[in-house]
C-alpha cells in the first residue's frame, strides 16, 4: 500500500502571510521529509498560481521538500 499526503502551503507549511511567505513550520517540514524518505508520496495543494506558486515551490525546495505533484492528484 502506498500512502499519499496532500499538504497546503499558507498557514500549514509556513505561517500565513499571504501573499508573502511566512516563517517555516519546521516541525511539519522535517516530518514530511522523513515520510518522503520512507516512500510516502507528497502533493503540494495550494491556491497560489503563477509566480506566487513558483515562489512557493522554490521555497519548499530550499527547505528540502520535493513534491511528487503540485495541485494535481497522482495516478495511484
């Protein structure tokens, strides 16, 4: 069985400062990285679009979070 976690950006991965990006939720970020390393698939699910979405994705990558999908379901 494969697990999938969809996670919101503003107010979840970071403090809600929309349209800016708030302080990281380090506890959650660290937990998600461990889960990803253990085979869990991650989806970033956010209302951000365009440049703001790209900034959020880049911010996540800078914090070591790589998603399997962004605003889309996975085939499984």
